[in-house]
C-alpha cells in the first residue's frame, strides 16, 4: 500500500506583506530618517533674540522732524530706553523742530533712561563701529559753513588727497560726465551720524565714492549736508542717460554692501549744460527724503 507524503500547508503561518506593514507601522528606514531630519533641524535652528538699541538724541530729532506722534515716540522710549537725559540746548532744538511740551516733559523723566554704566558702554560701542578703531582721515579743507537761527552749524568739508574717480564708458566720444556733488536735504534718510556710498554708472563704466570711517550729520543737525563727489566718467554719449546709486547706513562696513539700510537711485541726462535736480527716495514708515544732484558734461 503506497502512501503519499503531503507537505503541510504553512501558508497560514506567513502573513502577507501588506498585513506585516500594517502591524509594524512605517518602515524603519523612514522612521530613522525622520528622526535624523528632526535632530538636524533642531540643531541648526537659529536662536532668535529681539534686541533694540536705545534711543539716541539723533533718533528723537529724526522722529520729530518726520512728524511721528508723541505716542509713537514715547512707545519707542518706553521699550528701548533713552541713552541719556537731554541738555537744555538739545531740548530747545527739538522744540524748534516741532516737539511738544508734553513730550519734552516725558523725556525729562529719569526712569526712562539707561543706567550710567549701560550708557557709557553703549557710547563706547558707537565710537568703535563694527569693533574696529577709528582711522584718522587726515586734514580737511573747509568749503562752506551753513549758519541760520536755531540751527546747529554743519561744516561741508572736502577731503584732501582723495583721488578723482575715473573710468571709461567705451563710446570714444571725448565727452566726460562729471557728477559734482550731492546734497542730502533735512531730514536725512537715516538719523545721523550716517555713512554714505555713491556710484555713478554709464555704459560699461562704474565709478564709486566712499570714504571709509567718514560719517555725515550729527545728533541734532537741522541743516542740509553737502558732499562734494567729483565723479568722472570718460567717453560718454551726449543726451544719453547715467544712473547714480546712493546707499546709507549707520555702520561703516554695511554701507558698502547690499544690506545697507537705505538704497536709492536716480537717472540723469548727460548734457553740456550744468544741471541741478532734486530727487526723492522712499524710506521706512513711508516717509520720503530728498537729495539734490549736480552734474555736467565736458567735451574735450
């Protein structure tokens, strides 16, 4: 009698792949990858610290001249503190600029000021922009002094020994464009003192004006600031257009970068007749500042 051995059916011992996945949850490789991504993101996440510098007298002057409300200014002082109390002269200037008596009374409150130690530390930090010592610029020659009632005089200076910037626009015309000067009208784009970077462009030429460590304006300045440029571009085309870019910042190094606080540009027509024209640039809080350019073309 022959017997046939039949292998036992073990299918009921082998769960399907789908049921195994349901029982085990997501694949272990996916779980491990998710954990690694989470750990790396937590490690790389920046620590965000909200920090505001204390309010200086130049900030107050800028706010008042820009027409900010007393509530806004007091809110800034309450949040950031005032560096120091105002002198009687500074109060007089702010009053002429439009500060109300109630605002001046608030500014006299010693509780809104920094401590003496904090004020000294802040002032020392401002003396050394970006942690670098100031570099003497050498002698300067006075060009003009603006004096008017209730105005802090601001000297306009021409640096001695600063070379004239030149470049070639490539048109071989024998005509040079000279951007003579810029006048930053009051109020300035950022509270003084501030740093300036200016570039004139035409064709392939791009000439730049910037004096390292040279700041313009002061704490309570109410005068326009005139900056001689003498930017020269050779071989331009008459009745063509050139572009003048201006950048402003509270830090010397930052003004030469794309991260500058204020950046504006103007198009000027290249003509033989000397031209002087006002331009406006939009700043924070939708306020405008005005600057004036003077330029002409010379034919050799």
